[in-house]
């Protein structure tokens, strides 16, 4: 068996690689902004074009480099893949969506409290980005690129290097690292929850295609369908208008009646998914178990071994500081 020192060194190196990958992502984005603002300033006038340049470089350059760093950490040979039935996938998706929705509400409540304390609104970075781009840009980035890259980095690469120490700690690290990388409290809350569910799927099946497809569907419903229906219903126009008269609100409502019907149907669907997800979670709770291994650290020494090491501390503290700065910026 490995010593606790060797296990600690393994997790420290893993955390350090994720930290260095994070620095590469942020560093390249700042470099791109410097180059564009000084040599191609007109690009800044087109938010979608600027956003695409930043995002495409992240998925084509930064994240592949991050993946290469992570792959320097030793991993165990991957066990045989296990199949997940369509019924199991659908049940897990419903639970996942309910968890994400409830966690998102919790995150919004916390940020609302912080907004009240500091006297100004906390910026919702994800919402700002999603509403500033056209639907095809969001579809390409959030539904196609992001799920593939994030599931490889935070499920396959991470879990393949931590599952030998026990499924529980592997799922926890996947959820924590994934949530922190989003860099803001709004997204951390639900990214941690869905990251844990995706990690549970992968640690049990070792087949990343199940989590990629689920991630795609979650992002589609959250970033494409919901925003599209808000526009079709006219609610986005109503909410964006300051001091809008009742006559104007009635006019917008009458002009968007079909869209409003679709929007309310969508709302009822979401409510149904959340209720069904809570029920299914309660029914299946006893089936959730995490396998321990011969390399699992004994109780009482786990926190000091897994978390109190240079690599994990640096990665965690770095992203916590960024989240705090984002909250009070």
C-alpha cells in the first residue's frame, strides 16, 4: 500500500497541475485582451466576435495545455466500461436537473443577500454572457464545446487519477474543482452539484459519453431554451425596460401571446422536473454508495492527506479569492 505521504504528494501534484492550467487560461485571456485592445480595438465593439476569440482560444489552446499538464500525473489503468440503461440515464438526468435548479436558487439567494449588504448588485457573469451573444454562438460554445472539454478535464482526467483512492473522494474532488473553475458564486453552487452527479455517473461507468450528453442537455435547457423562450414571451423586453407603463406592458403581452404560452408551459415542465427529481432522489437514495479501495485513507487522516497539501490548497485558495473579488467588485 502507498504511504500517506505518497498519497498526499499525488493529490498535491494533481492540484498543482489544475492550478497551472487555470493560470494558463487566465493568462492567455489577458494577453489576448492586451493584443486586441492595442492593435485591433475595433473588435471590442463587437462583443460576440471578441467573446468567440477568447472562448475558442480557451478550448483550442488553454484547455488542451491544461489537459497535457494533468496527464503528467500518473493514473491507474482504466477499468472496463459499464453500460448505463436509457432508464437509468433519464432518472439521473431528472435528479441532476432538480439538483441544479435548487442549487441555482440557493446561489441566487446568497448573492442577493451579499448585494443587499454591499449596497450594489452582484454581477451574474453567466447570464451577462448568455444574453449578450446570439443563440447560435451560445449553442456552439455552451452546448457543444464546453460539455466535451469540461467532461474530459473534470471527469475523465481527474477521476482516472483519483478513483484508486476511493469513489467518494474522487467524486468530491471532481465536483469541487469543477465548481471552483467557474469563478463566481452563482455558477459554483449549481456546478458543484451537477459536477458531483456527473462524477458519480463516470466513476460507476467509466464512460464519459454519458456525462457529455447529459451536460449538453443541461446546458441547452439552461442557456438556450430558457433564454429563447424569455425573448419569445416578451418577458426579457419587459424586465429590461425601466419605468415601463402598464399600457406598454399590456402591448408587449398582447404581441407575444403564443410565446408566453410556450414560456409558461416551459415553467410547468421545469417545476415538474424539479418535483420528480426530488422524489426520485429520495426513492433511490439508498442505492447511492461509494466503493472504498485498499488505497483509501483511514478516517481522521483524510482531510490532512487529500486537502492540506500545496497543490490542492493553491488551486482552492486561488479560485476562492477570485470568487470573493467577483462578489465585491
